C-alpha cells in the first residue's frame, strides 16, 4: 500500500476512501448504507482526491467503485436537497463544488476505470460516464430517473454522457425513465464489459493491471487525444505535432528495443 500525494488534505473524509497499491489507486465511495449516494462532502472530497491522483506521476491507473457490493452509486443524496439544493440559487451554489469535482475526474491524466456493482443511477451514472472504461456485473442497473423528482440534468452534467453515449440513448434514458439492464447498457456502449456479479472486482483490476503494465505516457496521450477528437474544433498544428512526441521519450527506446530483444520492457514514464 502507498499513500496518495496530497492525501493529508482528505485524510479526515470517511465517505471517500483511497488505497494505492502496485501503481493502481482505488477510490471507494464509502456510504453503503445509502447505496453510496453522494452528498456535498463526497463531491468536495472527490475533487481533492482526483486532483491529488493527477499530480502523482508514479500512478498508472485509477479504479473507482462503491462500497458494499450493491451499488456503484445511487446518485445525489436526496435527503440533503432541502438544505443545500432547495431552489435555483442553492442548486447553482451546490454546482460550484460538484462540477469542478467532475472536471477533476475527467482531467485526471491517468486512465480511470469504473468498477460497477449493482445500481448505477443519477449522479452515479454521470460519474461513471466521466470514467474512461466501465465494467459491470450482470445484475447492474443504469439510468437517470430524475423525471420522477421534477428535475433536469444540467447541460454541464449531460455533456459527457451525450458525447459518449449519443443523443438517442440519452433521450430514452431521460424521457422514458426506465432503468437499463446490463446487456442493454452494453448494447448502448454505456459499459465496456459485463461479467458475472462475483467477477466484477477481478475483471476491473485485471484491466487496471493491463493498463499499469503499459507505457504510462502512451496511455495518458491516448486518453488526451481521444477526448480532444470529440471536440468539433479542428486540430492545431501544435496538436498534430504532439502525436510524434512519443518518439523522443525514454519509454519508446525501452519499448521497441525490448520488443526486438524478445523481452519485456520496464517503463519509467519519461
């Protein structure tokens, strides 16, 4: 086990746990009694955690999950709406914490895998969309049933979901409101892989280990490139040039020489 750089800032938060081992960080929403519903404290801690993880060059991958095995996250904690999201002004104030935290997940340089057991709805669905890869169990359920609350997802919240899953899928999820089963989620591209419920943890960490054994700069560049290509603006010459930076890295020298020697490269991230 290792400590996350900057972990002293979040050491007092019991609702969001961080464990680092073998260059893989595991972030756990630790509110199993509430199906890992996220309150304002969790959102605030999430931003601090992912900012700290992004700053740690030794990491290779991040796995995010919910505690208890029954829910990734049931979304926002509705019990606190009356105190912190009771009207438009309060909701916009709440977003001053929640949206930057979401942005921190997206901008984390390391690949992020969502380990999804059970429910993944509302804000939990949105959080999973911010991750780069998603693995779930056969009994997992997905959706954003906010129509039952008379609420809408803000455009900032929907942005990544629409970009990744498409307008057709999101309109069905939002307008019909039914929860999708795991196979439907796979068909819509909401998850990358479905496995038996008792194999979700093993499958997620198997992928995390595969990410971690690769060249870290390669993973970070590919993550950056793919998300940049989702934007409509044409590529600048500097962005096109960045695609050749890997050839000047030590890891490239290690990688191709190990291949020629029929050996396994040891990447150093530079």
